[in-house]
């Protein structure tokens, strides 16, 4: 049996010219409505004071984490992490609770407030273009990039490539591949000349956040059962009290009517 | 995260009346019949078709994905040298031009007053008969020269030229004098060619960009080349009063004072010559006029240039040293929209000569592979009638060195207004938007008032069609054939990937129909579009079927690139002309010389315009996908200057020039010189037929004053000065 290689994106901020071809390509490929997007630009804009200026932008979509927080936060299992990279979302299972939105450290999943529960598909995010990658094409954002700021390939190879590029021009880059270890590793890797936090990326520990949160979350079911028992007891007590009170009132009225 | 494009930005479209559709919800499908017949599409209308982009003039190869007869995605064609598998945002959005809900899908005839925008739909027969009868009437009454023609760089231009030259008019306007006349004329005078090709190989070490904002005014393959050169460690020095996205990637950004690029380059020549840093062998063998040049530039020292440019003596000297040291692996880029000041021709001459002095020919520059159709056949046609009337654009009687085929567009407009040397009565405008592109919009509208008849050909009701008497709906570039174009040893095709929507027709069809109605059928000897292409291919041995399938074909006989690189220049002397006798004979300086540019007075700013990656000139602002990802057009002003004027970002301001005023929102930014303001052209539409773009931003053409460079005929687009105050 052949080993399934994990695939990833590599984004090089030194090459990104903020042209937004990736955003348009994604919108067309995935038929995204005109008031929505799955790719964003973040960064420092123009920083400094004329004429000592710096500019840096990053495009990002779902980071396709190895340990997806969206997935661990989802109470109904609507998220899946595939062995070859993609974190996918199943709209049929989604109940619209938006826990994933709060859980994601990158602010990626977006809730569609225009749609009701019946219409479904509440959350919108990058799919990794399965219709393309399983048909021998690169994801839409990658293929169109006029400056190869976005690349696609096997994650191990991209990590090697990223380090090689940094080593070749150490003054051109910060010596770090974001996403190699952050949050336990992601399938969207970033190299940059601008500090990563200034590009808008959170400082995340190497231990996935959800390794901690999952332990807590594992407690929720026993806790919920226990809490449920307490609540049931309280409800029963309240009910009993109400019935008694009702009975008393009925008796009172009966007294008055005499 | 701090998003520079936030989700909120997208609400602007969601709330707009145009509706927030995804592309897939647009018009009903139209299967490309030819593609289906040839088996490229299956019975359901699914498949992939190769063609060519037309979102700008770079013409990338594309592969259109067709599902049920609808184009759903465009990808770059990896086999095409201009796209290499990539497309820029405009190329990616191309299908939205085709599926624009504002498309004009039937011929229109004006019923209201001009500019009221009231039209009635008409049949092709009625519209074409009307156009032909009006043109004939004008010809009979005032002569063929009273009919002026204009069109912008495109593949069907040879047929457009057939139409006007066969009709007998000398009056032909192109967009070039609003763009790169300075560069073209300078290269022609120096190298005997319009634009040498640039070579970005692995050895390229030094790139000098003079206002060539290559990372925003994207030419897909060259933009890629530049980024890869930077990646390999090449040094990029970028001159621009604005901190553009290109500036941010350059090794060194020099915010030069507008109009003084000439001083910078003259000083470069001065240092390189006075310190003997030039390639003596190359110069002696391949150039003429070195001594005249040496004498002229001896007075342009870095000390002289520093106060003019705002760049220090040390920096100018160092860059000259670095450039010469990197030779021959150095390149001084001419730039693209090069007509900025009336001295821009001299700037362009200085740049071309800078390259010649370091002998980078055949290393970083070469003869362009060219898009000449000489290798292809063409339908036979009779010679054009002799025309004796003067051209309204002053070529050559006022502009002796401007080539006929590029002309001086703004002068033609001016002389429609003045009626001198004769009065024009009709204007045929194809794929062009002079109301937006020509300087001084008020004057262009005045020119319209002088005309009995205006006909335009376009895919949408742009600002110029809005003022037309007849609008002929052209098929979009995804719906039609265009004449084939060779690039190097390959020939590429633009073919319909879907059938034209509504009644839209190809230019090849429209020009032929009109030609026949004008009694000029002999100039259009082809049955239909495919027949025209077959006649083009006849001498090559390549079949149309072959080229349709792959999107391109290789010529059986390969033209040798080496031959093109051989050191022969089609100048009068056969050498690179540092001194041009042609220029001297008509009274201009034979060598590049200093011409002092005008300066803004107190309280005035240089008005700069430029490109963004999400739009092309004046024709793509109504594309919903580009609109979605564009920044709101603002007037940029240096933040410190704005603070002094009590202005801040988002303020509504009034900008006023000697010819007009606009209202626009301000962007206070560090990214521009304190003495400049900047705006992105292409906004501030008059036409209410553009429902996405209407009401957004303001038009630079309202403000631009017409100043023409007497040598190259270029419109000086940065020479307008404005005042700015709170609206």
C-alpha cells in the first residue's frame, strides 16, 4: 500500500504583490457569491514614515491544520482532516452553532448569516479545491499566481524548499517557516521578510491548542451527564413545588366559592 | 487578524442594486457550436478550449473550462509564453466581462438627445445600413477625411485599418499618444525599432525601473520574470514619486521629483562617460554620434541633477557606478506609459542610450520576437486609394517624426473642436473610450457636439457609447475569432469558447458587413471568420483544426531568433544612433538634452495617475469580479501634507485643475511625495449603462490638461497641477 503524502501550500510573502489573482480565481473556481470570499489579504499595509517605508502583505485561507481546532470544537463532527492535507467541512452535518469560528486561531471559518437553518451550508471556507487536486491540477489560487508566491506540493518537500530558500538568502527572509510546527503543524506554510505577527499571524505554541482543549472537551460528556442529573432533579423539585402550589390555589378558590 | 481586505468590504456588492450573484448564476448557457462540432466539447457541452486573453494587451494564453456550454473557469495556458500557466486578476475575471449583466447584446440606435442614454434596439441590417449611409453621406458632402476613425491596440486592427484606409480617410487615432509615444519614438530614433525585448536571464544583476510599476501594471510573464530576478538577488532600483507595490519589492526606491527623470538619466550618462565606464568596444563598433553625446552630457553632472531630482549626488553617482559595473547584465527599462511630461521623449532617449553605452545588446536586450503577421498569409486586396488630405492629428505636418500608425490622438480631438485645417463630421470608434482616456473630458464632449454622426463598437455601454448615435455590439473575446497572431516561432489563436450572446458579432464580421455596404467588399475577401484564419494559415502548412485544438501551432519553418539578435539596426545609419540626424534635420536636438519641466506653484500638486492590478485602462471597471477585489479609488495625498491642510482619510475633497474639478474621497498616506497627489484612472463614469461602476470615484480625464510633446506627440499625463480643498 502506498503511503498517502500530506500536501500543503507554501506562501512566500517576499514574492506576493497583492494582485489578488488568487482571490478572483478562488471566487470563480468555487462559484463564490459576489459578497463573499474564502481568501483574505492581511499585513502591515504601508508602514513607516515617508520616505522610509515598508510594505508587506499575506494572502491566507484555511490553514488546514494537522490538529484542526474547528474539528475538535465541532459538536457534530462536521469537520474532517484528510491524510493528504485538506480539512474539509460537511454542511449536511453542520447545525450552525459557530463553535468552529470561535475555535479557529486564524479566524478562517465564516458563518453565512444570510441563510436560514433549512438552507444549510452555514460555514464557508477553503476546500483545498478537491475538484482540481484530484484531477491533476493545482488549487485555483496556486495555479494562477503570477509570481509563484503560492505553491502547492508535498508538505515535506515544501518545507525543504522553504528552508532552502531562506538559507540561500538569509538577509531576505526571517529564518522561520510558519506552520511547520505552529499549532502542531499546518498545511499552509508561510515564509516572510515581515515578522509573522505583523502579517497578522498569531503566536501559537508548537503543542496544538486543541490537545489541551480536547482534554477539557473530553470531560464535557460526563460533566454534561452529571449536570443533566442535577438539572433534572431541580426541574423535578420545581415541578413538585408548582403542583403543590396549584393544588393549594385550587383549594383556596374552592374555599372562597363557598 | 488585521485584514486589509475584510469581510465588510464585500458587503459593498451585496448591498448594491446590481445584485450579488456568483458567476455561475449568470446568463443561460450558449454552447460553442464549432467546438462541439469538432469534438472539443462533448455532447453535453463540457470540455476545455484553448484561446487567448484580452483583458489587457499582453495576450496571455488561456484554457477555458466549459460546463454545459457555459464558461466556468479560465486558467493560464502553460504552453503560452505570455502566461506560462498563470493569469493575473484581470485574466481570471475575464468571464465576468462576457457575463456582465450590462452587456449590450443588440445593435442600438439613439432616440433621445446625445448623452441622455436613450436608445432603441435595432436589427443588424438596420444599424449597419444606417452607419453605411451616414458615412457615405459625410464622404459625399465633405470628403472621406471628414470621417475620423479610432481604435485601441487589438488583433482585428488590420481589418479596422482596411476599413478606414479603403474608405479614404487619413484620420486614425490610437491610444498610443496617451501611453507610450515617447518610448516608441525614442526607440525608433535610436534603435530603429519600437520596443526592444528585455531578457531576464539568470545572470541579470541590475534593473533600473523608471516608473515602470511592473508589479501593479502586470504583464504576466514579465512580472513573473522581475519577481524571479529579485528572488535570485538582482538589484532593482525604482524611480517613482509614489511608493507603489513595485517600490516595496525594489532594493532601492527613489521618490524622484516628477518631470526630472530626464535629469537623473542625463547625469547617469554623464558619470558613465566622464569616468570611462562605458563599453568602448561596443560603442565604437555599433553606434554613431558618441562625441556629440559626450559634449552635450558633459554639463549634466550629478551635482547639477541632485537639486532637480531630489536624489543626492552620492546616490546618483553610486547608481551609475553600480549599473556600469553590472554591465552587460544590467537593464534600464524604458517603462510603459512613458508620456508623462513634454520632456519625456528626451528621458526615453537617455534611457535607450544608457543601455547602448553599457553594451547590453544581445544580453539583456534584443530585437523583439515581435507580433508581426508577416509570416502569415492574408486575403488578397486592392491597394488603398491615394489620400491627399492632411491628417487632423498633425502628423507629419506638425509632428514630423511621429509614425503614421501611432499618431497624436489628443491633437486629432483638438482639431475636431477647432475645425482646423478642416471640419470633421463623423467618428467611428471601435473598442475605445476616448471620453475617459483623452485628457480634458469637457473638450472631448465638445468635439462630439461638432459631429453629425458617432458610431461605437463595444461590448458594454461605456462612456463613449453613451454619447453615440449607433452602438454596434461586439462579441466578447471569449465569444469570437480574431486574426491569428504569431509570437516567435509559434502562432496562437483566439477562438470562441462559447457562442456570442444575444446578437453580438465578431469584429471580423462587423467590418466586413460594413465594408460591403460601403462598396469596399474587395478589402474583405473572406467568407467568414474561419475562412479568414484559413487564408492566414495557408502559407504555413498548419491546419486550422490543429491550432484550434491546442490553442497554438509551431511553424514548420522556424524563424531564427539568433538572426533577430544580430547587430543590425534599421536606423538611417544602420547603427544605434546616439546622435540622430533625423531629429536634427527637423529642428530637434540630435542628442538627448535638458528641457526644464514646468513646476506646480504654491498650493498646487502634481497630479499623478497610474495602474492597479485589478483594472485595465478604462474598460474593466464594470467587471463585478474585479470590482469585488478592487480598492475604493481615492485621491492619495501625503499624510503630513494632508494634516497641514486639515484633511484626513475619508474626507471628501475637491480637486481642481485649469480645465475641471472633481469630488473624491481622500487617502492620507505615507506612500507619496508631499508635492504630489495620485488617482487611479477609469472611474467617475458618466454612463448609467454601467451599473456596477457608475457612481464610483472620479475621472482623471476631467482634470487633465492637454499638453503634447512636440517631438513624440505624447500627451504629458503628469504635467497637470491641481489644488485640493475640503469639499
